[in-house]
């Protein structure tokens, strides 16, 4: 069942690309910010089974915590990335 980790990687990557693109259309982007996805648990250890949870942690960094997103409704990085990950 080693392939399940690869399937999970593809699912998470695809979802993040789609969600980020849709979110950017509405709220713009944070130029100095990045969002990272960290796999933990069975997923992080590449020990996925058919009954495994997909445990992930989101971490962002932004060079300027006061920078506003470029959209019509502007957010600072902490709010921007919190809403993006929801």
C-alpha cells in the first residue's frame, strides 16, 4: 500500500493549487508570503493504509506581517492564510 502516500500527495497538491487559485481571484495574494503543507502521522511517515487519516499541518511565513493582500478585500498575512487554509 505504499502507493497511498503518492495518491495523498497528488490529492493534497491538486487541492492546494485549486483552492489557492480560487482564493487569489477573490482576495489577491501576499507577495512576501508562502504557505507550506507538512504531512504528519501515517501520511508523513509514508505508512498510509486504507483506513489512515490524512493528517496535515499548514505553516505560513511572510516577510512583512503588516503587508496587505492585493485583492479588493485586503487581509494581513495571519488572516489571509488562516482563511485560505479553511
